[in-house]
C-alpha cells in the first residue's frame, strides 16, 4: 500500500473519531444562534426593528420607504403572528440532528473525501506539468497580479464599490442575509477580509483578485488536456484581457467569484460528457457548487437550470438530476428567505415591469447580445461572428467527439440563457451573465484546434505573439476605461475637502453630484465621521424643501444656477457639473460684514 494511502487512512480514522464532537458543537451553536435570534425578534417592536436597520445603515431617511413598501407594518404583524411556530421547529430540528449525528458524520466524511480527492487530482495535475510550462504559467500569474495591484493603487473607490462597502461589507456579517443585495456571498466573504492589516480599499479588492486568479487556473485546467498548453495559454490571454475580467478583477464586485464557480461547474459537465457517470461524487460537487453560485449572484439560477436540462439530455437519468435540482433550489430558497420576507419581493416587482412583446423582445435581445460582446471582447460583433462560425462548423467531420460535445454544450448554454433573458426582460444585466464568456472562449479554442492540430515551433510562435498582441491591445484599452470615470477622482477630492472643513450636513440641488455621494460616505466612514445629505429631488428618500433656517454646512448647485443664499457661502469646489458652496464660519461672516460696511 502506498505511503500516501496509509497516511490518508490513518487521518480518516482520526477524523471519524473527532468529527461527531465537532458536529455536536455545531448543533449546539446552531441551536443557540437560532434561539437567540428568535428571542430577539420576539422582544422587538416594529419601531425598534426599523430603528435598528436605519441606524446601522446611517440612513434615517429610508424609514418612509421601508414603512410604505419594503417592510410595512402589516408584513411585520403577519410575520410576528406566525413566528412563534419557529420555536418548536428549532427544537424539533435540533433533536433530529442530535439523534442522527452518526449518519451526519458519515455524509460529512464522504463530502470531505470527495472534496479532498478533487483537490488531490488538481494538485497532481499542476505538479505533473513540464517545468517550462509551470514557469510560464507562474510568471504570467505573477505579472497579472502586479498589474491588478498597480491598478488598485491608481484607482479610487468606485460608486458600486462604495455602495457595497457602506451598506453590506462594513456592517454586521449577517446583513447580506437579510437585506437584498446583488452579491451576498461575495459581500459576506469580503467582510472578513476587512480585518486584514492593509488599507480598506486593498482589503475589499483582494477577493476579486483571488477569485480571478482561480478562474484563470480553472479555465487552464479545463483546456489543457483537450487543447494543449499553447491554446490554453491563448485562452487565458483572451480571458485575462477581456474588459469584463480585467475591470472586475480590479474592483470589489462579485463577478469573478460567480465566474470561478461557473467554470468549476463547466468542468463537471464536461467530465460527465467525457464518459463519466453522474456519480455521487459529481452529484455532490454539482449540488454544492450550484448552491454557492446562486447565493453568490441570484441570476445564477438560470445557469443551474440550463446545466440540469443539458445533463438530462446527455445522460437521460431523470431522478438523480431532479433530486439534485430540488436540493439546490430548496437550499437557495432557505438562504434567500429572510430577504424575501423583508424587502426582496418588493424590490424585484419594483424593478421588473416588463411586458412580453415579440418585436420589442427581438430588438432588446440584439442590443443585449451586442452589449454582451462589447463587454466580453471590446467589439459588439465578435460574439455574433463566433456563434455563426460554431453553427456552420457543426456538420464538419474534423469537429467530432469531445470538440463537438463542447460546442454543443456551449451553444445550448448561450441560447438558453439569451432566451431566458428575452422572456424575462431586463432583470439580467450583461455582467450577471459572466459565465457565458467561458462558453465563448471554449467555442473559439475548439474551432481553432481544428486547424492547429500539431503545435510545432512556428505555430507556438504565432500563438504566443497573438496572445501578447491581444493582451497588450485590450489591456491598454481596458486601462483607460478602468481609470476613466472623473466622478471617482472628484469624489476623492471633494471627500477630503469636506472632511478637512468639518462638514457634517449638506443640501444637494444638482443631479450629477449623486454619483459622488456613496464615495464621500466611504471616505467619511474611513475618517470615522458622519455626513448627512438632503436634496431637492422630490422622488428621493432624502427629499427636503430648502430652508435658509436649516443652515446647511454646504450646498451643492449646478454651475449655472443663481441663488440668493450665496451671500452667506463661499465657493469650495467647482467642476464642469456642480459647485460646492461652504457656509461661512463666525469669524469669516464677521469679516465679510465688516468689509461690507
């Protein structure tokens, strides 16, 4: 028996003894946590819950919106009326878990072994690579990491990053569970990265870089045995230089996490199409990864449905696929249940008022396809060209076996996803369907491999030069887009000015300034200060009719507006969109009055 097998067996025996104790401890923690949360809710009135949320978010202006539509008193009363049923459920579940610790231990042990064996195979794969290929892969990864870190050094926090940090990442770790957000799992993971001893902006961007690197390694793992090192490297260059990947690897958003999970699921599907059965190991990984995918981004469920249908089409095993899908959607539903009970349903119905119309749908779909292609490849026609070539090549003899299966799978995923998007309307923005870039790259490499069967020295040279040219051109273009928004730089300047001048409140009478507000709030939180804004916009929760008696510390107006209150204010900042006027302090006001006399 090999030494590694003996060590694994001993380790498994030791783990099988300690695992029940860990599970008992986990059950106790689960019981205490759920019971404490239920008791806290039982002793909380509607007003105290409302105050807790608005005080934590530092947004008292949200109270009318929450009371009116997101979580009205009637919804609270209905939940409170039936929440007493939770107590016997908690007790029953705890007892059931306690009585079945041995069975749970067996299942958990199998799950650990599945994960362990999967990781073991991946490590063996990368260890077995030739030395030159390891060196090139490692050097490419290091260069890319330094490039992204350099971008992070230059790039100020963006609007979406500041929004996610202010309302989810910088709050209690459970806030992504109870408040609607686009990247709940990413926000949860990033929350714990904020404890690292680096600058906050560096900390919240590390997860995107980490999952970006894992996505590159995952794509390489998929392609290496099917297309060889040269074509795999070309695929990595295309993905790394894609505007979607390049920009979102540099920003604190959950795009690369969702992409990484979709790449792992794609590998499972392709392994099954290679002749492996939908065994317990693959079923377990399929379930876990799809649950993680859906809780990383709600729109991921489309990818889950698509893969489940394709698996049934390919294997014709209905029962295990239906069982897996049921487990995935029940677990995902339980995760999103607190959100649905509070604000989720209201937000979804508020943001999606789409009525199906065939002509309008076709127009929207074509625009969406062009936008998706622009986001993926910096050109709105490449994706359409790629799909056309894939359909034309299907009858060709060289495209047989695994290559044809890959193209069949990728075309099915793309067509299914686009159809789902067309039927449901606008609830899927381009970035939420990031999984499709993997399918596009797989189609491209499969088509190229028809013509590049033998990678001799000249072919490798052409592919290498092509990779460098594509990567360099797109990186330069992406760099301009990443560092382009003027609002981010202005927000940094404005935030520093307001903090330096002890501004605690302001009145906004100009629309463009709203793009700076989340970033300014971020800079204030970093300085451990607070700022409150009111606005003249009637449709905003921060609306308040202007009154000179309120004596705002600053007023933001358009560059062309003329207001009477300027006599008591001096200009603090001006750009092409707005002007910030700061209220004169006592000494400055006295000096102004003296000069007037």
